C-alpha cells in the first residue's frame, strides 16, 4: 500500500482547509493510499471539527516557525517509518529532516516565500524541498526567489459550495427578504488585525444597519450587544458548515488575507475584504488583495476607515448580493477578471501528488528476484 505523510500548518484555518480538500480527493481517486496527517495549532482544531484523523504536533500558532517547533517536528517524524511521499503545507522544518534522515525530498505547498518577508537569503532553506507547489495567484509572486527548487504554479485551491441561497436561508430560519451579512476572520480571532476588523464591523453594523438587518459572526462573542439589537447579531461560533452562512448572506465581510476570500469570489458571493497594516504579512498577501480589488472581484477597506465609509461599502455589497443577475455568478460575471487569476481544485493537486507518489513508491519497491534458469 502506498504511504503518504501530510503535514498541515495552523496559523488559521486556510492551510488545513486546502489540505483537507486534497486529502479527500486522493481518497476518492485512490482508496489504496494510506495517508497519515500531522497538524499543529488551528489546523488541528479545523481537522478535528471535520472528523479527520491526525496526530497533533502540540505546537501553537504563535511558535510554529520557531526552532522549538522544528525540534518537536523532528521528534515526531523520527518515530515514524519513512513514507513513500511527504507533503508539507508550509511546515518547512520537515524539509531538512526528510533529506537528512530519510534520504528523500518532500514536496512543499506554500503561498509565500521568505524573500517576500524581506529575507531573500532564507529562500535557500527551501532548497531542501524536491518541488514547490505555489497555491496562489502568479500576480502576487513576481519573484525573483532565492531557491533553486522547481516551482509549479497551481493557483488558489477553491471548491464549489454544496448548497444554494434558498436552502441555506431556510436552514437558518432567515426570511428571504431579510438583508443579511456574515463576518468571518478565520481561526485566529485574537490576532490584532482580526480584533480590529471585527470591532470595526460590529460598531458599524450597530450604528448604521437598520433594525432587522442580520449579521452572522462566525466566531466567538467578543463584545456585548445592546438588548434592543440582540436579534440583529447572531454569534454562530465555529462551524464545519460555513458555506451555509456564506450562501445565505448578501455579503461576506472577511479578513482579505484569508483564502476564504477566493472561495467566495469563485462561488459568486460579494466580498468586502478587510486588512489592517498593524500586523505584518508577506508582501505577496498585499499584492494579492490589491490585484483582486483592482479587478473588481472584491471591495477592500481597512478598519481605520470611518463607520460611515464602512457602512457605505457594506450597503453597496448587500445591494449587489441581492441582485439575482450578479448573485452566484463567478467574479460577478466578469469573465476577463476571473481569467486573469489561476484557480485550481483539490482534485487537480491530488492528481499531481499521486503521480509523484507512484513514482516514489516504484523507486522504493524491492526488485523482484529473477527466477533461476534450469540448465540442460
């Protein structure tokens, strides 16, 4: 049985979400493949929510790039039998282990390079990988990069939502005519930028949204809501079925650096993507958001904007989301804008990984002994 090891980084739900899509596609195509998953931080929380078996690395999101995290990853991997293929989603500490201990190179999946953090020399660390799968738009990564490892550009891993607006609204008990929005900042609600975004959105909603408008918050309560507006803000918590809320909403307000923004655009859901400069990210993250906003695929704002400015963007987004000619149409119907970006699926990434897995499994398989020839 071919064996694959998948390592999922936390730091939000995005890595685990795309990893799970790839894992499920591999299982659907090749049930004979044995997949073992190691996860850390919020990736472990995400996989647990979806019932996916995994080994928790016991590493927090705040420390997953630290030397201590590297030591822990080496300890856990050191207890495993070498698999046929290792796939690491931004778990870079696994790369040198595979080379030094298992005498093979892992495949790295990523949407950033060290050079995009202003550390071009550190890109050489990625030379330990045998191949890099770039799961992002090329426009966000012009390079150059300081690694010699081959880079294969796939694009954002998106998926079709499996429910429609009518069914989602019915399941939530939401009247068809009620204006509704969703706020989602992913699995790291306590990070400073997410706190600022969430607070600005809730403040704006309470100040400007007419009574009866509904805001669903996908996360834990972070502020008191006045009694007379309690029905207008629903604390939905974390859910394994966020698509139900996304498709029911007229507008989704999200941290634009999260990959859920791309899922929403793919499924024709209007998005107000918000970013805050108080937290530093790779330059590619900013470039991606700016490119999508310039193409008209999302609206963009910062939490420092006035509540009047934010409400005007929310109001316009809700109005757009209630337009049946736009709703559910990828990119709002702008085919040219969508075509300027690369989009992929878990199945396409899985197909590529299975080819690599079969190649590695064949190399490691014992050579069958030749049958002896009887001599006359």
